[in-house]
C-alpha cells in the first residue's frame, strides 16, 4: 500500500512537497490521482486530465494511462506530489 510523507528540500526557495511512495517501477496517472485522493472516481480523473489541468514534471499531460515513475512531480490546482520509490522495497 502506498504511503505519504514529506520530501526534504535543501533549496531555501522551494517549499516542501508531499510525497507518494509507489511499489514497482511505475503507476498510471489516473491511478495516482485516485490513490492520492485528488479525485474519488475515475471519471473525475479523466475530466481533469482531458481538460489539461494536470502537469507532470511541469508539462501538461493528457494521457490517463501515462506511466509515472519515482522522481516525477505531478501538479494540479491546489496541490502537487513527488513520487518516491517505496522505501520497504528499496531496503529489501
């Protein structure tokens, strides 16, 4: 199960950003939006993505099945998240 936490940042002008740990090498954009609680249903994720309201690494993303990997930053109105590798998998 993915976990949430806070990323550490060493640059004084960059605010801390919530993180989301994923298992495996990727998660699809629409799955992330539901899992992180940005939307409750897939139809809401589809609408946000199709209306060009989601940024991945600073660029508009219109593919619901876009594969996201650790290090990617996803932004939407009112929030953002940094994807991280699941620390339980990294340790093992």
